């Protein structure tokens, strides 16, 4: 996965754009170069820490990167929902999120072996993985209803989002069906 490299490239581009604004551009270039070069390791560490918590690991090692990447590849290959898949890991039915049951079972075996040295992986996962997120199709549904004068979908979603780590309204956890996908949001994403 190349997230750290993309982030470093983006920061380098920002630094390049800012250099002409500085008085001593040679000194600024040297300092910016040093800062940007140090970012790759910082970003990688932060990324690994965040994703390690999502799979129940509190003190990730560099070797955990492969475990995380393998799960992300399985999720992408199967079209598994990001939020629901990570949250399901703290329960008994995570395999239901995957169509490649054999691939998931092989990953789960390595994962469980890794979790054997963790204190309370379920608590770590539950704190790192929300049950509900504001999904675009629910936001669109809420906006359309509000425009028509019905605030019930807004209130329903706001009530659920007030406790994103608590299962309150299972229907709101569901990813969009094919006909509910919002191709572009109000902000253009």
C-alpha cells in the first residue's frame, strides 16, 4: 500500500509551492527537504498504529503491516464494507462480511495468533471501529426528506450518530444498495 508515499508527495508539493514566499529560499529548501524526508516514517507509523487498533493490536510492529495489508486486500477483492468489516472483527460473525471465506479463514488464523499476546483486543477494536458512520445515501435521504418538510430521517440519523460506537439502529449500518449509491454529493465528492 502506498498511502505514506502519496502523503509525502503531497507535502513535498505543498512545500514547493510555499518556498517562493520565504525570504531565504535556499535555507527554507534545505529545512523543507529534511522535514518532508522524515515524514514517510512518521506517516507509516501513524497509519500502522491506526489500522492496528482496528484489528485489536495496541503495540504494532513493522511485521503487523503485512497482516493489515492482507485484510485490506481481502476486503477490496470481496467488495467488503470497510466500516462493517472492521466492526465485525470484534464479534463472532466477521466471516459473513467476506465472499472469500477460505481467504478470510487463513487471514483470521494468522490474526488470532497475533492477538494471543494482546491484553484486550475486543475492547481495542470496539474503541477504534464505529458501528455507524454518516453514509452518503443516508445523508441524501435525510436532505430529500428535510426539503419535503420531514425531519424524521434527520432526527433518526442524528440520534444514531450521537453514539457511533453503540449499535442503535441496524438499518442505518447498512451500506447502500446499487440503487441507493450517491454518485456525487452536494460538496462534489
